[in-house]
């Protein structure tokens, strides 16, 4: 059986981020990094995200939200013709 890869969305509030470095230090797959000159958190490799949410839980400023990606639904052919 083929294993399907889950995908996640990460939202980072640039106004809430205080560049504390917690998120990119706890992220084992290195999904997050920083953006000079203010060293705000940014997404480096979204496909590597495992959805563990450590960055979200440990962010002292609540600047990060991780959620499963919503895939658009495509109606089947019979529904489209109805």
C-alpha cells in the first residue's frame, strides 16, 4: 500500500514575531529559518514539515500557526454535468 504524504500550511505573523529563534532551533527537519536584517522567522522548506507543531507550541509570541493543508475538492464528472 502506498503511503500518502500529508501536507501542512504554516502561517507566521511577522508583526508578532520577535526573532527569538525558538521556532527554527526546535524544527528538526529545518522547515523554518530567518530573514535578515531583523531575523524574522520564514518558511524555508514547507514540504519537509511533519506537522509536529513544536514551533507553534513553543513560540512565546503565538506568531506561528500550523494546520493541515486543505486540498481543493474537484467535483466528479456527473456532478459537474448536473
